[in-house]
C-alpha cells in the first residue's frame, strides 16, 4: 500500500477541473491505499480572504469533498491549519530551498500578475508549504492535475536535497495525473485552464452550479466554425467538451466522436450539459444531506486532524533530530 496525499484550496467552490483532474482519482485510490486528503486552508491565505465568508467556504468545501463520494472511513480528511506541523516543516524546508528555484515557478508568475496589489511572501513560498504538506506524511503518490507538475518537481528536488544532507527521511513522491482530463480548459477560453477564481464565471463549471446555469454555460461554450465534433488541437473547445463527456461517462473519445458523426454542435453541447447534470445529481443529494448534519461533519474533520497530527508528529520527530534540533 502506498501513502497518497493531495488537497485543494478552499476558495470559491470545487470546479469540474478540480474534480476530473484530481478528486476523481482520489476516490479511486482510497480503495487500495492509505489516503490523506487535506483542505489546504493555509494555502488560501495567499489571497486575502473575508474571515467570516472564509469559515463558511471551508465547511462547504469539506461537505463538497464528502459529496464527491470520498469516504472518511477509508481516508483521512482534515483541515491543513489544524495540524501545525505543516507550518513547522514549511519553515525547515524553506531554509533548504533557494529563492532562484521559487522564482522560476510559473504559478507564482501568473498569480502575481493577477494580484498585483498583493504579491506577498506567502505567494512566493507557496511551493515550499506544498512540499511540506506532501513530505510531512512521507507520501509516495500525489494525485493532482497537470498544472501542479512544476510544484511536484520542486517537491522532489527539496526531498532529495534534504535526504542528501541529513540522511534518508522522505520517499521521493510521484505525481499521478489522469490519462484523460489532466487539464480541463475554460469553456470561454479553451487555451486557458478552467479555474475557480476565473473572473469570467462562464468559463468554469462549479459542482455547485444549478442545472440551468450548467446548461447556459455549455450552450455558450466557445467552439469553432468547423461544426464537426472531432478531437484535435485545431478544435480546442470541442476537444475540451469531449474530454469532460468522456471523463464523466467512461465512454471513449472514439465512441463519443462516432455518436456525433454528422451532427452539429448544438445537440452535442446540450448532451454534454445533460451528462454533467446527471453526474451532479447524486453529488447534490449528498451535499444537502451533509450540510444539514454539520455535527457529523465536525466529527469527521476533528478525527481527521487527530490522525493526521499523529502521523505528522512521527515524521517531525525524525526531521527535528536529523537537523539538530533538541527534542522537547
Ligand atoms: N482545470 C483543471 N484541470 C485539471 N485539474 C485541475 N486542478 C485545478 N484546476 C484544474 C487540480 O485540482 C486540484 C486542486 O486545485 P487547487 O485548489 O490547488 O487550486 P488550483 O490548482 O490553483 O486550481 P484553481 O481551480 O485554478 O484555483 P484558483 O483559481 O483558486 O487558483 C489540484 O490537484 C489541481 O491540479
């Protein structure tokens, strides 16, 4: 069995990109491995949050994780900030990470372009905290979307450097991305990834969107003038919709292309909306159940934090010792 770690930032609401790129794999992996799924609330602080709204979003995120079908009996689900060892290891690893390496991170460049008024130190050192998240549990496998490749690479570099300096402590984690859907694109700009915080909400399908909204967003999805359902680089909008269709139904790309042979985009878009709506029905049912049972939800994240804390402390005892900090 492997140790699997992943997480999502509680900002806005989970998107179809988050689900297809990451959460879908989390569900599959929890059947076989030791899985730890965090709601990485400390990461969200790199963007200024309204405190009251943020608390609500954090709870809503946990409920969305559960509504996606993640099973707290089979995994550990918890809030990152409830396990202070994340912050402790972040500091130690930060002292073993170079400013030059962090400066090369494309997400930092993109996000500092977007939040020009708040290019804070946390935004810059974000990949160190992410490395700490993963290495704290001595994880082997990290199921994420394609956009996290560079952060996984730096995590591996940091782990190797630490092991070389202080002796083997961390396994070198492997990235795990889906074969189809590792990067779901914006419905409005298919050259850009679908994102929670996109200013143009029409580009993003949120799992919490109503059926009407999903249908509207799909109908408006940017395609091209070929008017022929095909899976290729020249038709990125259509390719993206086929990817979503395939990921949610399990049908192959070929089967979908065949199904729409000789049909225009109108029917294809409406059917893709229908696929998403059907897929989200059990999600919404479970969401309503959990959101009306917040006492139970609280026991899940408290138990999760307790278990995560114990695992984290085991690693930290070794780390502190290796770098020469005295035990308490
Ligand atoms: N468009 C995407 N396609 C496939 N996977 C995606 N992920 C995100 N967007 C896509 C994966 O979802 C997981 C959680 O992401 P995150 O919460 O760490 O945030 P992010 O990568 O920064 O995603 P967003 O949606 O773009 O959030 P904002 O707008 O807040 O920055 C990760 O595994 C990610 O790869």
